[in-house]
């Protein structure tokens, strides 16, 4: 490994650590957001709508922030502002006493992520030339999901010891500040990540994006529509008396650990076997719904493992595919556009599954499985 590759690897590790802390905070809070909204009087339809709206705004705004980042090259300022909103919205939930106020915090958390995500993905993509795009995004997603697994475990411990969801939210103020301090340090140590990728724009210089990119966008949107938000899953666990409230974060942590391991393994394999790994991963994740919504506690746990695979590979393999398809100067825009379409589909799917939940669990499961399986042929069509 040459000097540039070593520096690029250190940069990826540092950003991975930032995202580990970030996910520790917001995924810890999100692990009980559904039951918390329910305790404030929100129905399943409301929870599904709020979750979908949060994802809609959290993804739709990425097309704007990504375009702005590419036009201004102010990647780091956008990242810092986004992390600040994303992190501080979680401890703010401790001071909400109505479901509309709590819903506003849920939406704000997603909005902050929308501001910083395309810029961070674009900066990470530059390291892919030296150490492999699949490995870059797989390693980052693994650290990301590791934090997402640890956060809910802390929530479970707090609920077990103190039986207070508000205290659980408030305790995340400390890691939120640590995350912001680490982002500032990363900016000081690596002000120009684009210098890792000193190559010509071999993927084309036209203003349009390629047919392959749009095929990946459509495939990603279909998978998003079928991946139920955990707010609805957590509500189902309580509403159907599948597991106790203090075990809900444990199930979520297991899904995040599954996402971490799968993104690390599949990301490494992607650089060798390409789309075959993508097809395998999304076939597995498409099977989660029957186990989660129709099974007992044991089957639901298995379903959460499969759900975690879907979440993990979306954050790693699809971004590695886009990195190979889009020139460096347009990647923040491309990531933003991809995420916007993904979020619109997530909103539509979450809202639909929230409505279906109140009418037929079987219809919900069919909708989820079919939506994700229909995406698979599109990966075959893209070169």
C-alpha cells in the first residue's frame, strides 16, 4: 500500500468513526421513536406517515444539498451543519410532550442527515481509486452500522435500569457533541479529500447522467419501497405483543449488527465479484417481511437480521456502483439524486405499509416482498 493509499485509508477510518458516533446517537433514539410516538397518542397510520415523511424530506433534500456541494465545493461546511442538526434533534426529544412536537424532531433529524450525506459520500468516493470503492463504502457502512447497533443497546440498558425513555433521549447529548468535535478534527487533518483521486474524467464530461445510473436509481427506489421503517416494525412488536418494550432496541441492535457485518463482507466481495454480490444481498433482504410481520419472537428476530442486510447493502453496494458510473465532479449531485428518488419511494412505501397494517398484514407482506424482487432484473440490465 503506497503513501496515498495509506492516507486515504486513514481518512475513511476517521469518517467511519464519525458515522459510528453519529449512528450511535440517532439510531439509538430512533430505536424507540415508534413506541414513543405511540405513547404520546399517535396511531399506526400517523407513525407510518411521520416515518415516511421524515425519510422523504431526509432524502429529497439531498438532491439540493448534493447539487449545491458540487457547485460551490463547500463539502465540509455542509457536512458540519448537517451533522449538527442530525445529532442535536435526538436529545431534544426528551423535552417533547406531544406527538406533533416529537414528530418534528424525528423529521429534523432526517433533514440534518440529508444536508450532510451527499457531501460526505462524495468525499469518501475519492478514496475508492486507491483502496476500492466497495471496500471504502463497505468499511464506512460497517462502522456506521456498528454505532447503530450500540446505540439501541444503550437505550435498552437505560430502559431496564430507569424505565424512562426521556432519560434515554437526553443521554445522547454527550455523543452528539463528540461527533461534532470529530468532524471538525477530520476537516483540519483532511481538508482536500479530492486529492486522493488524481485521474481524468474517464466516465464522460457531458451534463447528463448515464443510463446505468438511472437503472440503479429505479432499482434502489423499488427496494426502498419494500423496506419498512423500523418505527412501524417497533410499533408492530408492541401492538401484537411479540416482545417486551425493553427488548425492542435489542432487536434493532441485532439488525444494525447484521447490516454492519454484511456491508463489510459484501463490500469487500463487490470489488472482486461485482453485481453478483448485489443480487445475492438484495434477494436475502427481500425475505424479511414474512418473518417480521407474520412470525413469533424467534422468527421476527431472523427477519430483523434479513432487514439489516437490506439496510447495510443500500449504504455500501449501491454507492459503490454509482462511484463506478459517475465522474468525480458530479458524484455529490448523483448521490443526492439517487437518495432523493430512494426517499420518495421510501415515503410512498412506508405510508402504504402503514395503511395496509391497519387492514391486512398479509397484504403488507406481499407488497414488501414483490416490490424488492421486481428490482433485481434491473441490476442485470445495467452494465
